[in-house]
C-alpha cells in the first residue's frame, strides 16, 4: 500500500538546525504518495549560512516554546484534514504536545526532547545540553554551537568531513529560552489522556537525547489506552535525519504509518 494521496505530512524541525534537514525525507515520502511540508520556525526562513551570519539574532533569541507550539498548531489547523506529524528533537516534543490537543491523525517523535518531568543525569546529556541552556549568559542573545560542540552533540561517530559538511549546511543559532522552556510546564504532557497513534524512535549513539530518555518517555504512556510504539535504532546519533542510514529509518516509519491507516482514514 502506498501513502494515501490526500494525506499531508507536516515535518517539524528541531532546534539548532535549518528546516532543510527534511529535504531528503520530503522527497522520499512524496515518492510514496504523500504531500509534505516542512515549515521553518518563525524568523528562520533563510539558509543556514544567512542565519549563522545573523548571530546574535534578537528575534530568534526571543522565541518561546509555547509560541512555537501555537505556530505549528495554526499550520495544522489551516490544512483541510488532520495531517501526519513527524518531528525531530524539540520537533518531536511539539508532536507530542500537538497530539495532546487532538491535532494530528498520527504522530512520530524522532529522538524527542522529553516532556517536563523526564530527566537523566547521564553525562552525555548534561554535557550536550549545558551550552544551549546558556545559564549565566544573556537570554537576549542566541546560542550558536561551535563546530566542536556540534561534533559532540549532533554528529558524533561520523567522519570529520561529513561532520563539517553537515555543520555548514544545517547548523543555525538558537533561542536559549526555547531550550529552557523544555523543562517547564510549557512542555507538560498528560500521559494518561487518549491520543492518536504515536511512534517514538531513539538512537543508541545519541549524546544529546540518550535512548534511555526516549524509552522513559514511551513508558509514561503506559496507561493511556492508545497506540504508542517505540523503536531504538542502532548507531544513530542526534543527526539521525542526515546520517547515511536515514532512509532505513524513513522506511520503518512509513511502514508504521501504513499499519495505522485504518485509524486515520476518514479522520
């Protein structure tokens, strides 16, 4: 079964990267019968190079999670039918928050930043997150990862040339407030509420969002009586969307979506 031609997939980008990180994914799903959109975050509708050169960018720095969730909610509500939501990192968290509002026929959260209350003291998580949180620095200025920080937080395990190519194609400045909001009530999910089918995926090599966090996120839905599935991929880092293995992940997600077709047909 190919994708239902009228169904739209909304790709929701995470922090620190340009929305062009979805380009290959969009092509893949369009070839399988879906319409796709990957809206840029507010103030980020430009190339990664242009956005890096704008750092420090006050407009990007001012963004809050609640505003971003509302922005994507407006995108979803403007569509003729409930779309399939696929998000990465903070985009995965936004998928969870939108499903909580009943917005979305299905949801896929790829290496999702966990909702409020799910935490780990794993060293890699603390090391990768300390700089972006920007404690003791001005929240009026954006945070831009150095290449060394990018190597650890996103592209660990990849060849240096691949890491450099990824950095210059995708790395952009980010709001420290957005990152801080992920540990506040703005990121709260009521895990016991019914929700549309949700797939959470993780990567065994992800330093930024360790697989254990994604699994803890998944387990929180245990009493919701809704379809919630989990898949850990071996060797995936936080740059999972652009790793050489991306198409394997995209195919797995496609098959999962099509398994749920009876749920979302007619929704």
